[in-house]
């Protein structure tokens, strides 16, 4: 029987950070993970460079059934606190775009930092450890594992969501919540590419690999970022962002000209280059393959612009400013960056992350119904929620 003050299940961003915080308070801590190595999702994130936070992170950047829940943790451990820690370790980083901070070198810099923080705080990290059962005791919790039995006063669930099952994602955290009577809200894939119905897929398949500046809207929310056509459907930052707000059957409204007006350019072209073909004029602003696809599928008249009528120009402008498409679905958890839904925040203290029903049981990170936008926000939730729990476990 191995006795600890605190056991954290899950050696990801939230789990490692929480363990370090608890260890700094003099608590005897062990982090248990079923994988071979720690921080697997960190290592994969940001193309291997880890988008570890966002300079503009605030509660408005998070989705939750209770949008107020995240405010306490985010205000008590901010992006600037984590940036300070990264700087303390001399990790070089840069802003890529929209406040997104990435490591200059490798995501392994962040994992190494977290492991060193655990080492300094005396928190033990145990890998290849399967949790067989968890039971409540008079003084805390008893765990049966593939590496022996553990007992602890405080148990922290930091097992993440269902996204990226290839790197070990499981529903373990939700099952523990339900075991102890906590409500778990329905989950679905978030920050995920869209798939298309066969008809649309066939019409757009020639565009695979093309990226365009867009403003994508759905359910009263919009994101202005790049969209990427793929051989399966639609991806890129704008699509990943809006996917968290999309529900099956919803139509996406995509502005393909957020920085221009086709009507203005075509009208001007009728004066300046009246004999230029429609495709030639539009190809100044869009990839030729995209222009040709729209001309073919929309049956736009590819003739000298001087022949275009006002109604034809208006139709082209309307299509480009509000291209509507109803996805068939998403690529699901296989490629999703996050999981929407999870442990109901009504079941937890926003100050400590502890369950209101089970004394000493904490939930942090992605397993909780708090999901950030693309761009470092989900890592910031991991750090903030882990820090909050780490002060009380």
C-alpha cells in the first residue's frame, strides 16, 4: 500500500501542473498515467511547437453551460503568470498571430519544464500505470492499479477528454465523475474539421490544398481566419473555431471576401478592363481553381466583364460574401483538438475545482465542461484550473 497526500490521475498539462503546485505546498504527491510518456498532447500541439497560451485569454474565449465558472480560476492564475514561468526557464517563444504564443524550438521544452517543476516540488511521476478501481474511504480514496494499491486524501482527475484516442484519450474521467454521482454533460468533438455531403465533396474536391481568408459564421458567432479546402471537406483555423458552435444540420455562412467587395471590383473592372474575362478579374483575388469551380458550379457567365448585368454582379457578390454550405458532419474525436461538454461545472467549486458531492475529489482541465477557442486558450484553462486545485488539494 502506497500512501500519498494527493494523487493526480493523468500526466498531461493540467495533471503535471497541479502536481507541482500541490508539491510546493509540502504535499506528498504522485501523478499516475497509463501511457508510456507524459505530456503526449503537449508534444503534438502547435505542430510540435506547443501553443502554450494566448496573450488575450479571457472568459469570453471559453464555452461552457455556465460561462461564469471559468472566471475565478482564469483571474487567479493568468496567462501572464504562465508566461513568467516559461521565461524563468529561459524557454524562447514567439507570438505567431492573434496573441498565440509558441515555443521557438520544441513543445518538449514545455514538457521538460513541467517535469522539472514536479521534481523540484517532490511530486512523483508514475507511467504505464492502469487504474483498475477507485473507492471512497473514511479519510480519502483508495486506488487499485496495475502497479499496486494507493491511498490518498485528495484525488485529482486530470484525464482529459475523448479527442485524439490514438494518443490515449479515454472516457475514464467521466466514468469516475458518474461513479461519485456527478452529472456529466453530453460530449462532442470540438476544434475539428468538417466533412461534406457527397455532392458538395465532389464539387469541391479539385480545391484540396487551397487556403483562403474568410469570416465564418454559425449560431451568432463569427471567426475571421483562414479556411482550408481538404479532400474530405473544410478545415483551417476558421473552420476549427466555428466547429465548436456548430450542431448537426446547421448551415455555415462563409464570407469569402471579408476584406473586399466583388461588386465594387467588377464594377470598376467594367470601366478599367472591360474586355477582361470574369475569371481573369476574380483570379486577381482568388486562386484560379477556386474561381473556376465557382464559375462551373454556379454557372456564372465567364465572359468579358463589360457584359455582366447589375443582377449578375450582385449574385456573384452575394455568393462570395455569404457562401452557404451545410456540412455532413465533422471528422470526430479522431482529429478533434478538444472535447466539448464533460463534468458539469455546477457540480464543482469554481474556487477549488473540488466536487460538491465527494469531499477531496477534484476535476481539472479538459475533463470539465470548459472549452477554449483555438489558439492556446485550452492550455491556459489547464494551467489555471490546475493552479486553482493545487492550492487546496
